[in-house]
């Protein structure tokens, strides 16, 4: 514990949070005063003894962000930390807009708050006359769109880091490169940077390098003059022309040919481009945001991507996490997709907890794009008002099904736990089995042997599926199943399973 005696004003309407944070800050050596309403906070903030304000956003009597300009006018020297349970991109941007020194999305580790306070105080001690940095001043003067609906969905810590980065970017024109798997939402992030920035009223133009024939990319990008090549019967604008004053989003930049990379590098260096077949230099008044699912370091080593272009693009990197890395965001994503789909004319649906649980356990190789396609398909095809776990099974969407890019590294006892196997599907199989016997014997239930027959029917596909996902690795399969390797070998022989082909052998 340090005895620095620095006074902190802690404002939050939640008494339990005030207690926990207050004790943590006191233990760290700070003198803590508290406020439970926004009005009380405004009364106490004028006290020059308070060096740091730690403040929630939403109070019963108002929104603290709407009072930040007043607080800055009263106490320009005050370090301000805003914390909020409304952990959206819009909240992060508004916090930056109002020149808040730091933004902490709830919940957060207690030591993160103390470290944040220590960092702010250290910075102010080093620059006592500096009220807040130029980036904050620019943010305070900018006018971002006030759309309360966040363009990006997710409250996970990984997404919070992206929100903070975007909040810092919207008042700048810096070049950005976004990395992440296909379908993870790279273009959504790029659009958010554009829509919340000063170029928002100008065009956002996207060009996917992987979707265009390689010999046409330069003319698509820079345009061409009449007579530049056979069929060029008139001057045609390229994407740089179309994005003038706005943002040019170069998706899958890793697929750009080397020759085009050289021309793009020249544009980034000089700020001008020429159309194919032309001589006139045209000013490129465009912000560049690039994206790729490839590892560009590896592409550079292979000689497929220019290192100098990579450095030009990689001014601000943003890594979008795969959906499997932020499963806690899946419920909010599903609600967002359902609401959007309902507005588009689809019947309103809800999702049960069992179906939601299955989706949160799934690997999602196609990321958010796969989730959106699945939800929309279910909303169209099922007649029920609720999407349940058995709908996923009936449509061959079982969560435990291995996808092509889900390798052995993703397989674990947790991934193949009973929670991942649809209980609805298993119950249906047993019910059908007994039902068929009941119908065939005019209502008489089987008198013996039903247990062994059901266990045998479950055991065989269970072992086959496990061997399939372990790609025939019996040691790994035994570990996942929780049985001895020798026991597994005996069952493979007894049940007539070919471990190499993963098909049933018929014993005669």
C-alpha cells in the first residue's frame, strides 16, 4: 500500500460497487470521497482537493457524459475516468468525444482501476500545465454521428479493446489495417471507423482483392483512360475516384498482386495516383483501411507481399477476434440478428436457453457470418415461435459436428461433453426405437434387453464420431471418451468399426 494521500472522487449509484471500489482505492493509499447521484457529484467535483474523478455514466438523475463539458470548465486539471456497464462502441466514442482521460467498461479487474489512476497521475505530474492532450482536444471538437445504435455488437474484453482503439481513431486520418478470420466482421469495423469519423458524409467504397481477376485490379483501383486497352472506349473512374473525400476499404489486401502493391505504395507515399493509360496525377484525398485474413509476415517471407507497403499500411493495427474467442457475445449477436431480420420482414422468433447453450459451445469456423446465416435460415424455415436445440439437430446443424477447419487441437473432453450432444436428438432416437417396437407388437413394451440394445446403438456412433474428429487417433479418442486405450480397441473390434475409414464393418 502506498500513502500518497491523493483524493479520489468516486461517483456511482450502486452502493455495493461504491463499497468495493472505495475499499480497493483506500487500500491502495488514496483518500476516497463518494457520490451516489449525479447532482452530488457535480457539487463535490469543484473541490480542488479531488485530483481524480472516477464516475459512472448512467445515474437516476442524468447522464454523466452530458455534464463533462461543465466539469472540464470547472476543473480543467481534473483527471477523469469513466466506467460504464453500457459497454458499446458508442459509449467509448462519446467518452473520447468529451475528452475523458480513460474509459473502463464494467466489469473490470480492481487492479486495472488503480493502475489507470496511477498512470494518469504520473502523466499529469510530468506535464502539470497540460490540461489534456491534443488528441483529446480534437475529440472534444469533433462532431460524430449521434446514432445510439452501436454498429458493432459485443461486450467481451476483446471487443472493448477494439472500441477504445476506434474511439481514438475517429478524429484522425491514420491508415488502419484490420486482421481476422473470414466472417469475423472486419468490414463492420472498417465501416464503424468511417461512419463515426469526420469523413462520414463522404463515400465508403469497398474493393475485395480476392473477388477481382488479377489483371483487372489496377483498372478497378485507379480507373483508366479512353484507349488504355482494348475495349476502353471511355474514361472510367476507379475506386480512388469514387472514394474521394471518404474512405477506401481494401479487403483481402494480401491477395493484391505485387505490381499493384508497388503502385499503391507510391500513392501512400506521394498522395497522388494516375489512371491506367493516363499521365495526369490526381490527388488521392482518401483514407485507406485495409483488411486481410492472411498472416502478412508469412506472405512477406514468401515474397508475395511488399514489406515497405506493410509498414505503410500497419500504422494502426486492429485484430478482430474469432467468434469462438468471444462466446459471451453470442447472445447479444443473436438478439441483434433477430431484430434486424424481423425488421427485414421475417417472422419474429425467440431462442431457448438450450439452443443458446449449444451455439455458445460451437466452434463457428465461419464466425459471425456463419451465425447470421444460420439464424436467418432458422427464422425462415421453422414454423415454431421458438428456436430450440432440436431445430439445430434436425437441420444437420449439430453443435458437436466437426467442421473442415476444426482440427485435433480444438478437440477436448469439454468440446465433446454431454452438453454439446443434443439431448433432444438423443431422446428422439430412444423414443423412436421404443415406439417402433410398441407399434410392431400392438402396444406391448419389450420385456427384456432394451437397455443393452439402446447402449449398443449409442456406443457405436459415439466411438465412430470420436474417431472421426480425432482423425483415427485412437489414443486421443480414448482420452476424449475417458476409457482405456485397450478397452477402446476391444470395442472397435466388437462393434465392427474400421478406425481408418470410420465406417462400420458388417460382421457375418
